């Protein structure tokens, strides 16, 4: 029976710590083998590992070569990089398709939690079975069983394992009846619609939109719809790992003027919100008339408590149409001076057109320390106060790679906490612990 965990590292201290947590479940390949190349490292592996830790003290080129070699040999392998949080880490996550990043300075409890999350993900994705993570029967089996039970905490492996086993019945199972419905609008509560707007692409607007919808769905389950109105290059469906049967093209068609038909064109997400997917091609997206988009938003405001609309970057005709139809707006920029100045110009233009929503929030995204700009500087450049600062985090890309909103994938991450503050503010949730903490500070 092969060992499910693999570590390639140049740190004897981290090797000892991980060995202490995983015992005989861990195979260690010393980093010295990297001198001879990734194939040589792979040749030292006996069996088929399920989770590989790379680092610490392994550079990007070495990590990339190991990732390519390992995934070619072991297609179901999950990759975890052991590295400190740095500004370039987001590029690592995106290029290497990692499942997690662990700091070498993390304490044992944090390491246990990170490992447990990856194991659960492997089991849920069907990339491994419960038996492959169990300690092998040996003289120290009792010690290893106790160590593994402590590592996994409250995870019920038997229950998870049963859930992922293929059904015994030869006949195909009947499709499950959806466990959701469209709740009626609450009397006295005005439906709210949010346009998430950015002056240019790459500001994290879609991430904000997704997490805003997921967070509001916690306050009002199945009463939230997320509209991907970036009709040319919207990627909300990809970021949430959805396979929509209908898109905004059908939702803005004449037949969708019937509310019952429109409801059939929505895609339900497991976190209890609905999605109107973007057009399947830029050409089809360009053909959507602004008046049809306006009608769609008005219809959705008659069905849902919250409507969140992810817009096309800039102030094109479709984005202006969306802003005219919403009650609130969330403006997004990053900490770069060009982005902040572009946001100021965007706000001034909307004010000139008399389209600036009275209810608005400004989010400064992807903030970092020691970049020469503070929040006060950003406010001076924008000409307006910043409501929420979201720090740069590799967890954002990891969550997107997994198709999960960040606030559900890693709620303890600093970026997730900042997004929860935004949700509490726009959702008027006085019970939010994040919001109460910020008020006290």
C-alpha cells in the first residue's frame, strides 16, 4: 500500500513537523534530488501519492517542473505549495493549478486544518477513497490511527466515503427533486439591486460579485440572483463551475417576458442563489438590446429580494443601462494609481450624467503593504471615502479554481473577512461579527 502524502522539501524542520502530524502516511523526497531534475524526484516515489507538498525552499522553476511531472504521472494528484504569502503568489496559484498554499510558519492546528480541507476536497471530487488515507496496519497502527483521527477532526470519513461510492443499483437513479423554491418577497422590504462596476478589467469585479451574491444568500436563501451582464466575456459560470442550460441570451428574449418561462432559464447554485449566465459567445452578447437587459433586471427585482449584476468594465451602453435600473452600486478599483484615477473619472462622469446611485460603496481590492499607497492616499485620488479594503490573497484564485465562492471556501482568509464586511453593509445585517469588530476598532 503506497503512502498517500508526499513531501519534496529542503527544510528539515518542516519535514519533521509534517512527519509528526502524518507519521507513516508521509513519504519524504529530499530536495537534493531536485539537482537532477523533476523526473529523478518522481523516480523516488513508490506507489501513487494523492497529495503532494512542495516546499519550503523550492523556487518557482523547480515547483513548476515538479507540478508538470507529477500531474503527468499521477493525474488525480492534489498539489500543495508550502511557501510564505508574497505578492507573486497569486501568479503561482494560477499557473500551477494548486489546491492549497500552506505557510511554513503555520502552527500545527493550521496545518491540520489545511490538510483536512484538501483531503475532504479529494474525497468529494472522487479523486481518492477513504481507504487510501487510512493508516496501514502495522506495529504502530494505533498511534497512526489516533494521529490521523486528530488530524481530520470532525470529518466523518465513513459518511463521506459512503457518499462517494458508486450506487449498487444497476438501474439509473431517479433525478432528485430540487430542495429549493422561490420564496415570496417579504412585505415592507424593498427589493434591492446592486450593480458591481469597475472602470477597467482586472480589478476583481467578478470576484466581488460572486461573493456578494453568496454572502447575501446566507441572509436570504434562494432570494438572491446573480446576473452576469458582462455579455461579451463574462466568466461567472466558469468561476462557479456551473453548466447552465440557458444564458442571458434566452433570459432577454421575448419569450422570457413571461415570468414562469424566465424562472426556467435560471441556474441554481448549491449555496442557495441563482445565476443568469453570460452569453456563450461575444457575438451573441453584442446582440442583446439594452432595453431587453433593462426589462430583465426589472423582472428579477419583482422575483428576488436581492439582484446582483456583474457589469462590463467601463461605461458602455449596457453598463449604463444596468446602472439606470439598480438601487445601489459597488465600485471596484485596485491599489494602482491608474485604476484609482480611472475610478474617479468614472464617478465624475456618472455624476455629470445624473446616473450616480445615491446608495454606493467603494471597494479597493487587492491591497498590499509596502506599495507606497495607503487607504487615505486612495481616498484622496478617488475623491470619495473607501468603504471596504480587500487584501490581496492567493485564496481568491484557489477558490475560483475550485469553483467555490471565497467566503465559503476559506472564510478565515483576510480577503474573505473583508468581503463579509461588504455583505453585512449592503445587506444591512447588524448581527455580522465582522461588522461589529470593525465598528469597535
